C-alpha cells in the first residue's frame, strides 16, 4: 500500500505527513487495519523500541469543577455519581503515588479539578511533589491543575515538577461545542507557559465526542506545532449524567486507526494510551501497544481501569517490556539540549481528502463498560496499581 510505505518512510525521517495522508489513515477499511498497525508499529519501534512507559494518576481533588466541559464527569452541573472530595493531604497523596510506583509506574500525574490553581493551591501541590520525590527516588512528577496564571509554572518547576499536562482535547474550530467557560487559546497558552518554565509539556486529545476526521487531524497537527514531549490519546468515557453520555461513536478498529494517525504525525513523541482504552479497545488493547509507547496503570480520575496486574501481563504477553527509571523515554535528539524536534523538511499539502463517515451515536447506553472509581484516592480502599 503506497500510502503506508510513504508514511513509514516519513516517520523514520521524522517528517510531517500531509493532512491528506493523515486523513487517509482514518479512512482506511477494517480489512486494511492490520497493515496500518504494522506500518505505524515500525515507526514506533524505530524511536522507542519495545518499551512501554507506565504512568499513574492521583486525583488530588475530585468533582465540583466550575468549568462546563461536556465530556467531564466533574463538570459544572454533572449528575455523574463520582467520588467528590477536596484536596488530599500531601502524605495521603504520596501514599497513593507510592502504590503506582510499586506497580512499575515511572511517572506520577497529580491532577486536580478546577479552572486553575490559586497560589495557595500551588503551595499545596508543591508540598505534595516534595513528599513524593522524597519517598520515591527517580520518579517523574507531572502536574495537571488547569489553566495557569503568571508565575505559577515557574513555581511548580522550582518545586520539582518535571512536566505539566494540559490537553487541547479537540480542534480549535469545534472547541466551543464542548466548552464555553474557556477557549482553545487558553489551553495553548498554558502549555506554552509550562514549556517556558522548563517543564516537559504533555498535551493530547479526546476522541469519540462526535468530531469529524478533519477535527481529529486538526487537533493532532495543532499538538505537533506545540511540540509537546508527550501526547495522551483519550477515548471519551460517556458517563451517565454528562451531556455526552450517549456518544458511543467508537469501535476498537476506529480507535486503532486514530492511534496510528497520531503516531504517524508524532513519530518520535511519547504517545500515551490514556482514558477509555478499556471501554473502547476492549480485547484489542494489546494491538495498541504496537502504536503507543506509554499507558496509564490502573485507575483513572473518576473511572476504574483494568487491574494493574492485568496491564503488566498484557505488556509481557504482547512481547513488550516496562520501561525502567534508568531509561530515558524520549529519543536522544528530543532530550533537553539536543535541539528539540526535527526541522520540517517537507511542505505541508493543504488539500484534504474526503473523510470516512463517522458512525452515528448509539442509543444504547453501555453501563457495563463504564465503572465509576470507588477505590484509591479519596476512599479507605486500596488503590488499583
């Protein structure tokens, strides 16, 4: 298949595919799926071998967010029956993080609901970062606290934060359809503030919200332009009690095509399989390891993931290995001081091919696939790690 040969060649050279080529990946048929996975897998192995980086989420403050992001179970007006609690104490957060590290996690992601942190919140998170790093040698800490104000990124970096996560989520053209309390440019600005402060930028997307193929390609190209070190790919978890509860637009095959497209556009960037993988990929999760080089271990913010031991068994059974703390995730040319991502050598083609038809939302609510988190942070039950 000429398209896939071209994309592999470009990926091995770190050359940006055209938008037409990216759209064509999403438009491939199910009969071509294994060819697509194999092609993107060559690019993944070139830059990351067979390593899989494990990340672990700690939800520092759950629910009661004033923002109205339609996809989120913690949003303003959400009726989702999730755990709701205020800030964890630094020691409690550190204990939760230690469970993930013991399970093999290399990075701990500290997340708090809300528009953005106050200065007091930054102090509180700084104490948590210190507690985690004191007890877990070599662990990376990523903060995800919402929109940052002037000076806050620098304070987090000084406290020991290695990275900051703030996802773009969807294309700029359709951002207003999923959120009205802030806009796309606010998110871009926060990612840029984190980069300017010396933190590794982590920014990704959510697929399955009813977006078009063009929207998916647009947001991935916007991410490539921002040049984050890691790109989490989330698949919508349609929580009952949120506006997108009936958006069941994904099949395992479409999810894999989306991951392949992201890999071709971001060949040497850490692509992370994030929320919703169990819900939408289901038994085809191991195939995704040929496309991504990073996953979350155990549970997510407000939903439960598969058992941590099952994650580890899946990685081993698929012939991959957990990346240790003695290994640097990013290829050498992307590490600090090595010049960042490659210069773009090819002009971008602006012509866009017709996109594949996006499946219509299903009226069926799959309550069996969405499990609200009831253990770990904010509860008396042990975490899943």
